[in-house]
C-alpha cells in the first residue's frame, strides 16, 4: 500500500504547510484566492471593515481545515 498523497504537505521546518503538491491543492488555493478577490469587491475593506475581516477569517479558517 502506498503512502497517501497530501494536497498540502507539512513544511520540513517551521509551522504550517508548504505549497500544494497536487492539482487538487492548487485548485483549493485558486478558489481561496478568487474568493478573497471577490470578497474585496463585495465587502470593500474601507467601507465595511468588520464584514471584510469576518469574511477573510471565515475563508481562511476553511482553507486551514482543508490543509489539515
């Protein structure tokens, strides 16, 4: 049985994950970046700072769950 292929492998040094190692990981990262750009357009940080912060925290949390 082969070792599982992680979408986001753990970094060798330090805390967190490295760059994606599979197409699924790159897709997740791309969706995250597109969502961040769309969130900037919808929540305009200068006009709705609280909504923008909540949105960024929420999508970053979801990215962290996927990476974990």
